[in-house]
């Protein structure tokens, strides 16, 4: 039994007594089990470097699979043709409502709208009539080759056919002489 300066008495625990020799000093094998500081070693929580690297590799493979399977962010040629058809219908309605000729000019990089003001064509930029660019790699072929569809104040136009193609897909927008727009 040991008495401390505070007056507290301590009895020797059996496991502590077995770890100490007759001299009361800790045996070397008991000290090594506790570590250099004399405290028992505790397993620290956390992940090993190998676990972290494996996790990063799995996440990287999953991200690669998602990127390879993800669809093309560009709208398809059929969607682009639908948008063009809707804007051609709006141009025809603009000609009917304002009583002035409205034209759609097709270029290699897109198309734009204009209205006949007196003797000159003034570009339209408000509402759905702002200039539009074709999506990347989209090719437009206009027949007849003058690359313009003009709606007169009664909504009538010369017939025009616009064929859009990209990556092997095709869509056709046809405007007949009565000004009706058909997307195929």
C-alpha cells in the first residue's frame, strides 16, 4: 500500500504488480507495450493513404464514365430546325400585322431578320428577331440560292427550302408560296 502526500492511500492493482518486478520498477517488456511515453498505444481514427488513393481512383473512374455517356450539350439538328421554323412563322406574322415586308437572310454562320422601311431594309433585333447563329458544325443549304425568304404584307413569299445538317443528321424547313412553314 502506498500513501500519497495528500493523504490518499493506494493499493497495488494485481496487473500493475505483475508488470513490476520485485524492485517496483516496470519490466522492459511491459514498458515496450506501453510505448516510449509510458502510455498505452491507441489506434488513431482516420483513413490510410492507400484508402484515400483508392477512393480517388474510383471517383475518377465514375466521373470518366459519366462524361463519356453524357449526351451532346448542343441541341440536335431537328431542334434547331424547329426553332428556325418558329421564327419564320413569327416573321410571316410580323409582315401580316405591320403591313410591311419582312425578310429572313440566311448566311453561312446563321440568319437575321429585316423589315422594309420605305425603300431600305432595316434590321429587326427586338423580340424573336435578333440575329441567330447556327450551332457549331451545322451546315445550311438554301434553295433557291439567293439565301433569302421575304414575306410580303399579305404573308406570301417565294418558296424556299432550308436543309440543316450536322453529324450525319438532317432536317428540312420548307416555306411554300403561301407562306406556310413545314419542318421535316
